């Protein structure tokens, strides 16, 4: 069975981009969000800023934070 998965169809960046998430979800008629991140972004509160926008808009979401970050200090 073939499945279609579209990534990064719409990207926002810059001041006010977080608030655009709720508008984009509503415009596309989406029902739920998946936040894929690493544990450091959870630890430092970045994910909370995104999840607050989704909460205010009434959009249910799941967080997957088991992504490995590779940081080179060289």
C-alpha cells in the first residue's frame, strides 16, 4: 500500500512566525499536529512556545522528542 507524506509544504520564519501556525492549521483544515524535536529544545522551552500556540488554538498535538542532536564543538 502506498502512503503519501508531505514535509515542509509551508515554511514560516522570522518575527511572528509561531503565531502563524494556528492560522495555517485552520486554513488547511488540519486536525492534529506532530512536533518532532530533540530533548534539548524541550529542556530550553522552545517546544513550549510552539505548544502554547497550538493549545490556544485548540489544536491537539503530540511531541516526539527522541531525535538525536549531533553538535560539533570543533
